[in-house]
C-alpha cells in the first residue's frame, strides 16, 4: 500500500470542525487550547467570520494539521502529500516544514493578503463543468477584460478566474462550446490569477521571515502537479497567482504507484476529483472523529 494525504482547500470549512477530535484526543485538545481564537472560530464562530478568507485559512490549517497528526500517531504514514491551494500549506505544516506557530503566522498573513488584494465586486471565479482543457482555453480568449484558468481540478471540472467582464464573456463562451454547467462561485475575488501578482510579492516578504525545513514527506505542488526542486518560497510565491494543477497532481501520484488516497479535513471534494481520474484506487475521507476511527480500523486490518 502506498498512501498519499490530500489536504482540503478553502471553501470546505464548517462550524464545529475539529470539535470531536478536541473532545476525544488529548493532544488535539492541547493544540486547540494553544490557539483559543482559532479554536473559537472552528467550534462556534460566534462572530460569524469563518467564511472570510482571513479567518478560514488558519482554521482550515489547524484542523487539517490536528487530523493528520492523529493519523500519523496511529502509524498511518503517507509517502506523498499535497493539498489544494490553502491545503498545500497544511500539507507542508504536517510535514514539519515550519513549526505550527510559524505555519499559522504565515497562513494568517496569506489570508489577510488575499482578502485585501482585490476590491470587492470587481473580480470573480466560475466553475466550468463538462469541457476539456482545450475547449476551456479557447473559451477564455475574450474580447474584453481578463480571464485565466485558476484550477484544473479533475477531468471535466475547471475553474476560471478574472475580472467581471472577462469572466462573464468567458462564461457565455463556455455555454456555446457545450459546457454541461457554468457556475459562478461564491468567492470574494479572482484567486489564482495575475491580479494577485502584487499580493504574491507581499506574501514573499512574510515567507522570507522563516527558513523552511525540507518537508518530511514527499510534496506534490500546485504550480506544476509534480515534485519541485526549486526553493520552497519561490514555489509558494508563484502559487498564489498561478493555476492549480490538481488533476495533474493526482495523475502524477498514480504514476508513482500511489494506490490509497486519504482526504483530510472538512469536505469531500478532493476525493471526488480522485474518483474522476480513477475509481479503482482506494479513496478515504477523514472529516471528523467517526471517519477517523473507521479509517484507522480499516487500514490496520
């Protein structure tokens, strides 16, 4: 068995995430208690901020970190890790690339930078269902505005990003090209686009405050869908304004012999992406304590 851990991206967060780990695992309680502000957002979100980028990102990272470390303590060890956008940072934190304190400081700043990078209401993203890459790349060639590819999620699901005019025109093009579905996403702006070039430079200033360790587990990176030999801070600076090659990541992992994929953290979308690539591999999701215990029992057999 060759295992890969997959870490969820922003958008999968929900109120109450991680609370059952806190109640059932001593070390999880210790970790959450060390960060009471994030714990409150994860468990009760009394101020209603969990869906804001600046708060969602540290909440997701802390929850994914706790779950993955719980699996590690049970002897469930991945050969590879990767994550979708924000999830890449959770994967790196799990691999002890930075201390948890430093990882949370980096991701808090990333969330703040992303939230403040784009004037509200000027840019958007949309999911395109049922078109291959070539047709989507044709469809984003617009006469006005800017439209780019944000995410290659899986076969038949690609996310586009850009300013309002460009994305609106591209959405019309996708329908004409035969898309099964075109869905505008409920996000605050055009993430993973060239509009975040300035933000990437600001993020680089944060990243350079810390010297990363070599990740303990092999990492597959969003910017290419494979392993990288470049300095980590170069990769992460590029990631925030570049396309996410998640489909390519899954295919690369399968080429390396990975036959068991474990999605960690809120949501099940990454497992769905894996199924769209190859349904024959083992696919598990660990979103709560119950699914964690079920996985531990299944794999130990």
